[in-house]
C-alpha cells in the first residue's frame, strides 16, 4: 500500500481527552476517531488490526468445534421479556421503539436471540452438542465511557453460545472453550490469567474471566507464579490450572493467601474475555426443549463465551509500546513492513525503493510504502508511531550501493543489508 494513497490521519500531539496509553496512541496513529461518547469509527490502520485479532479468535474457536452465525444487533424486547431480563438489565440497555410501536433494543449480548434460534430449529438430542458464535458489534450504554475502546459503549465482540444435553457434557464444553481461550491468547502473544468470576447479569454458577497482563491495566492481580510456566506450555493441564490461586485486588486477602510470597506474583491486568455456564436458565425460561434418547422433553444446558475483540486491540497497545509509539507484534500488525524512501525526488533512490516495494508485494509481504515528498524526520516519526514490526529505509547513498537499512521496531536494532538478504529476513 502506498502511503500517498492511504488514509492515515496521524496526530503530532497527545489528544487532551485521552487518559490512557492505548487511547492516546490509537488516536495519534490514526486508528480510530470518536463519533460520540464511547462510539468510534475504525479507520483503515485500526481496522486491519481488528480484523487480524478477529481472524485468530475465529480460527481457534472453530478448531474447538464452534460454528459461526451472524445475529442482528437490533433485538425484540419480547425475547428479553420471556427470559425475565428486560426489566432487570438496567440502564446499560439501549431501549428503542420502532414505527409500529414495537419495543426493541440494541443488543448488549445475545443469549435470548440464540436461544430463540435453537428452539425453532433443534428438536433432538442427536443434534447436540451445538456451539454457535458470532463476531459482531454490541452496545452497552455505559454511564461514563472512558479509556477509548477499552470501555466504550459500542464494541466489537466474539460471543459464543453452547447447548448440551446435560450438566456433565456442558461442563466438558465449557472447559474446551476455556482451553481454546488460552490458545487464543498464547497465539496472540499475550499472557492471560484465568480467574474465577461472578456471572453478573448473565446468570449461572461456573464462570472465569481472562485478564491480560499489562503495566497500565485497570485491575491489580495476584496470582501463583506457576501460571506463567503452565501457560507457556504447548498443551494445557486444565485441571491443574483451575487449582492455582488468582484474584483481583478487592478479592485478595494477603493474610490468608494460600500462596507464599516467593511464588506470589502481582501485576496489572485488563479483562478481555469472560466465559459462563448458566445451566437451563434460558432454555427453561424460553422453553427451548428437545427430545432426549427416551423421547422425553428436556431443556439443554447452556454456556456463553465472550472475547472483547476491540478491547484486545487496546490491550496490545497497553502491553506493547514505548515513548515513540506502538510496537506491534507481527501476528496482528497492520502491515509487516514500513518502507521509507528518504528522497523521493532522487531518481536513483526512488527507482530502488519502488523496485524493492514490488519485490515485497510479489512475496506477499504486507508493506506500507512511504512514498510521500516529505521530511525524513516526519517519515521516521510516523513509522515509529504506528509501530510496524520492520522498517526498511532507502536513501540515495544506499540506493547507489544497492543496500537497505533495516530496523526492528521492537529493539531499534539497525543493519545495512543487500536486497536479497532483506527479502530473506522479511519472508522468513
């Protein structure tokens, strides 16, 4: 992609309204723009990252047996009245009325909708287990939206819903999703600590939240060091992980902590995922029944599984940044390479840079090429700000000698290499 043809409205100064690192850098790097309080437009650079996170979530969830659907964002209030949650959910629910005076709402979650889908289409135990998910927009009318997309009113979320014949099979599905979440965060390069959690308005008993470690996180976590060792393994011993101690600040009792000081770790965390098992709460209330093996009508056990995809993007930035800007891991970087032509008006430099750009495209390397007629300082500052993993610099001297300067954004290590060596590095 040529930067001269791209839409990248970067900001030089920190926006006054941004209180946390991720909000400041997402605005400055031209990833998002606020439309109204807690509601954002995702611009091209931010959208590329959002989609990459979503795709990794999608791939791992489908490996665990989930099937993707897409449900409406506008839901009928009558479904929520059936479940008994319409009046209980509170002011976070945006309630609206259509032109026919039907009560509607902008979905903060989709248990009712998916239960309605199930009861109208699944009739036999032979169709179970069933695990449906979507990656879609949600809306919760936060009283004080803040911290950019970390606590916005509209957010992009993976929400999944499982249906099982009984508690035993539902619990197996639950921990299958638990393990899938650990794989997702490991693949994303994030350390995510699972904590036993309250189900809140969702309902149910079995629940875990996943907190990504970041120095600027919202919560103070206390956890057993054994988590770090076990989460870095290729396979997970779920039973052992559940026995390890982990708590947020207001639940941590230092006097009675079961972990000694030498093994207790303290870190800041950002909640990015939450999973629940709530039994027959919704299938009972909405009469979503099936025939079991004996022909008896029974209500399936359900669970729900959420990941805040847009929140994960912010969590990355909170975890990976420096004074110059974002430091994207390659797995979710909007582009792998930032190519800089220092002297666009120098014919040799431009021919050399253009040629290398074409080679990168031919090798299927995602590259953002700064071909603008602008100062070197501005180009370097932009590339550091948006945080692409690799920077490749072409100048008149290097072009004459047939060499490029390569910088690794995460370490600032620089080296001059040939075109062939650069291609080897960037396609490895």
